[in-house]
């Protein structure tokens, strides 16, 4: 399943109605490390379809959500389950490291 | 057992990708271990992934951003058939040929190679404070281009006195209300042009002869404790963002006791070449250069390493039959 774009307007509804855990990637066009993890997140979205969704928040387009979750560094990845933030990862990481951080949600 | 490669390139900054372009064009079918995503300079694309405008790389009249330059070099290497993999070398065995390189924890090596080019670059130094781990990504940052955006209207600081520190400070003035440059000496190490730009900028002020000795704040940075190195007095600087640019150390942990290095950990190469202390292993870029450390010098030594590797393979009869001679004149 392809990652879904979340915005200030759609964020609460999408997170609230998600039936699996969802990992939200706060990113921007001008952030180098964000670009290096984008393909990794695309792969995870495909491979973990049905178990974990991937959401993307562009902090330029949706500054409110980023502010609400006190994002001060990107990429920041926050895992939400049952509508609540459960885990926060700051900085780009390789797939292996990311998957071991996510194992508790799979 | 996996296939033996002609050349494995470890690292994907300007040195590694230039070596990839040259060895790919010479039909050596190189594989490049690009490294793994991270928010430090130790990542695919290397240090330039964290910079903004690159104004001194020849060929770009109006400058180019670091990430764009690296994407272009990567595409150029791929165009000639270099295989680029997002993997990080975890262990090497250069004691006999073919050389062995691991990119995972398997007992079997991930790659075997007739020759190796090392271009793992250098990473940014941190302050070495206990508070760093707690506040990383919560006001403390290694990447001004990533995180400057979140400091709109804030008072922030940059630690360091070199070109990277000035570049970060100037970039951050686009967002911040004020940027304090904290430097341990009474003058900058940065190039004249960068110094002038920084001195001219109204938003930048300087705290000379000063070192950051502690960071305040539990879940977000609230201030930096700064010590005046001449008087020994400490004071608190109220900043909500702190960017560290105090220099680099080479990424050579992997090669300790394997290759000769100097006291600072830089790989030692034979003067005028890229030969390391092990025959068939070459080094290019910042991993072996603590003097120039420019994108263009890294690319230059990457080219040298490719040519050295190619000629070495030929001389040792290991080269494939269809090896293409690098033109000596164009």
C-alpha cells in the first residue's frame, strides 16, 4: 500500500480511523536525509501492507501538525496506534534499524 | 559463494561516486556501498547532503545545492552501469585476496573484491556532552538545512569557527531572530569571503574565546552554558536551538589495525597516489585528506583512485579482458 499524504486538515481523521499502527514521516523537500529515507519508507509501506501504514506530513504544507507534535528536526517519525503517539524516532535511519524499532507494532 | 567483483567502492560522496563513474566507464562493473540513511554526514551522498548552496564546484555558474549535486553524480555513475546499494560496510578482511567485505552480520562475506576503493569520508564532531543525547532533535541539531525551518523567530546559536559554521550561521539567519556564533578562539578559521559575509550580517553576533560546557532543558533545549576560556567564567546563553559545526573526524573505525592511519585516524596514502598500506586497496576523498577537504578535491582523488585501481588490476592480470583504458589525453 502506498504511503498516504496527511495534512493539517486530514490528520486527525486519518489517524483516528486507522485500523493498524501508522508511522508518520514528517519531512520537507529541502531536507537531504528525508530524501534518503523516503524510498525505505515506500518499501516498508508495501511490505507491511495490512499491518502498518505509512503516512507523510510535509511540514511546509502542514505546519500545524508538526507544531502540535513539537517536531523540531526532520525527518522525525512518530508511530501512532489507536489514535495515540506511541513512539518517536528522530533522524534518518537505515531499513534494518528502522524495522527493529518498528517490530513491536508488527 | 558470491561472485568476486573487480572493484568495490565503500562510500558515496564525491570521491566514491567519481571513482564509480571512472571504473564503470572502464568496464570494471563497480559496486558502490552507499552507506545507510542517517542525519549526520555519515550517510549516502556524504557531507554535501547536509549543505545548502555549493558555490565553488566548477561547472555550476549559479551554484547548486549539495543534495542536487550528489543526485546528479549518482545518476551519472548509474548511467554507466555502476551498481549502487544502500548498505553499510560493517567489517572488512584485507589480509588476503580476494578482499572480503561484510554489509551484515552473516558469517559469509557480502562481497569479495579484487580491489577496493575506500571513500568513507568524515563525520561531524559533536560536543561530547552528556546532554547531547537527550536534546538531539529537540533543539540540538547536526543539520541546519533540515532543522533551521523550526527556529523561525527564535534565538539560536552555532558552535564553531570554520566555513561550515559560517555557512550554517548565514543560512539560519533566514529563519532565526538572532544567531550567536560560539567560537573557542578570538578569530575565525573560515575563509575570508565567508567571514566577511558573517560579519556583515546584522543577525549574527559572536561570542569569542568560548566553549559550550552544558546544555539546559529536559525535553527541549532552553539554553547553553558557555565558559569563557580566558577568564574561566561561565554564563548561560538563552537559546532554543544549537547547531554544532566544530570539525570532522574520518570514518575509519572499520580499518583500524587493517590499514595505516595517522594519529588523527586519517588513512595514509603513498604521496602522489591513492595507494594505502595494503596492495590493491585505495583511498580517496576526506578519509585520507585533512588538508583540503573540498568536494572538488574529493572528486579529484576519486578519479585518481579509479585510475590507480584500474592500472593495478591490469598489472596483476586480474582485469577483465574487455577493460577499457582510461584515456590519458582528451
